[in-house]
C-alpha cells in the first residue's frame, strides 16, 4: 500500500464503499447502519448498481477499489451478478459479508470462483461469549473462525475487522494471538464512533484511545499489518514511535508509567513473546472525504459511512462530480479543520476523525474529541521530528 502515498486524492477516491443494502440477520450493539431484517425502500436497483460499477471503472488507472458492504451484501439477490460484472471489468472488489447462514460453503466457493480480491470478517473479541453478545447471535464467533479457515483454503485474502470499545478493550492482545494462530495478515481496527446503535457507554476516553494507538503499534511487530478506521491518530503515534526507535529513545518519554498501554503490552508479550517483525503500521493519509467515499443503499453520498453529512446522490449527480466538486469534500480534503486539529503539524497524515467530530460537536470540521495530543507537545519535550505528509 505504500504506492498509494502518491494517489491523486483530489481527482478520485482510493476506496469506494458501497452500502449495498441495510438488510442483515445480525443485531450488533454498535451497528452503524442500524441494520434490519428486510431491505429498505429505495435501494439501488440492479441497473443502478451496474451503472455505479461502470462509473467507478471510468476513473483513470489505477482505478479506485470497490468495497461492497451492508448490512449484509449477501442479502441482495443480485449480489452474484454484481460481483461477476465487476470481475469482468477487472475492477478490484472486496466484500464485507456478515457471518450468517448465507455465508456457507457454497457462497464461499462462489466468492472465490468469481475472483473477489479480499473479504473482511468481523471478530471483535478473542472470547467467543463477548463477540456473540456484541453480534446478537450465539455461535457466530465459532462460525466466523470456520469461515476464515474456509476462505484461506480457497485462497481468498482475508482481513479481520475488530471494533475497539469498552467490552473489547482488554482482549486486544488476545486478538493479536488469535490472528497469528489463524495466519490472518491484516487487522483492520475500528475506533468506535457514536453513530447508529453505538452509545456513549461503549466509548473510551481520549487517554485510553492514545494507549490503544500505542499498543497497536507494538501489535504490528508480530507479522500483522494494522490499519485503523476512524483512528487516524494512530498514524501520528506510529510516526513518532518510528522516530523514537530511529533515535534509540525509550517510548516512555511520551507514555505514562502504569498506563493501560503497559498492561496491554505485558499481556501481548506473555502470549506471544518478543516481537517477530518490523512494525507493519499502515499510515497512508486517507481520511473521510480524502480518498474515501461512501455510497448509501439509496445512492446518497457521504465522506464515510460514519459521517452522515450528505454531499449528493448518484441518482442526481455523478460520483465523480460529487467527490471532486462538493463543498463538503473540498473542505475535508483541504484540511479546513478547527481547534487543535487545525493547528496540528500532523494535520495531513492524521487530520482527526471527521466522523467523531461530527458525532460529538455536530461539525465535521471540528477537532477530534478522542485525541489528547496538544499541538507542539513533542517539540516542547525536545522531539523535533519532521512530519511526512501523505
């Protein structure tokens, strides 16, 4: 993914997320989409979905990557037609299915045969009872593990998605051990945003989010590529940790002794021993509206699935026009942020979670309330590092 640092973000998105439906058989306590059992009126028709694929293909090479999400995309009756069409146009497409009876041996084989580039499977905790409670269905953890094994047997790339929230926080080291056990190479870690069913009681404090970011950097030293969603401060943390390591400076200079981070790290080393690789911390500077675009089930276009500020609808305007010309997307890409996010030297590589800013302050350009970092703090303690832009 290092090649994406030179992506022309003003011209086209890198990742196009399409919420193909809001129908899903699960009832997750933090669901962004507040998914329901039956499709909502107004879903894109088969013809409209095919035209959306055509429009994504019309972007210049290299084309954006299409990620089909939901709800559960397997709840769409035409999903196989759509996946086959995307494959016929050589559009790189990933799928985010829910682990339900629809994701069976037959459908897994079909996903493989069509040539879907990757799938994401959600496991929020290494403890089955915790994950099952979060997902609202007993036994879904065990089935998720079986699905991962089956996809790997078919040669389909698998990444595991984990939402960090109060019930999953302390089991993060165990999740790393689980990923290693099943040889999952990519871990996409979602920092909770209070949207949909996600409530304040599930959220962490800014100091805890900082500790999580530092822990994830250490986790990336165990042959697991770590990416974050709505946790761009992880990029700042990864950058400064690399700088400290290059200078042979102990990270304790920016960490509080006895912190949550220390407990998570000690658990990780107990489970897996010393690090086994160089850090694999993904730090490409995409953010909501910059390289990322989200298309809802009804064609509404947003900067991300967690930022419900509408910029247009593909039934009325082209995706290209909305992404490149809407005032919201332009402001997000220009980094017209307020508060400490606007003053921070890490604005381009991080920029804060625009979705979280909106969820708390009602303003997508406000500062990220989950980030405890104060601009120029590193300089105040003698760390004069150069920030690498995205």
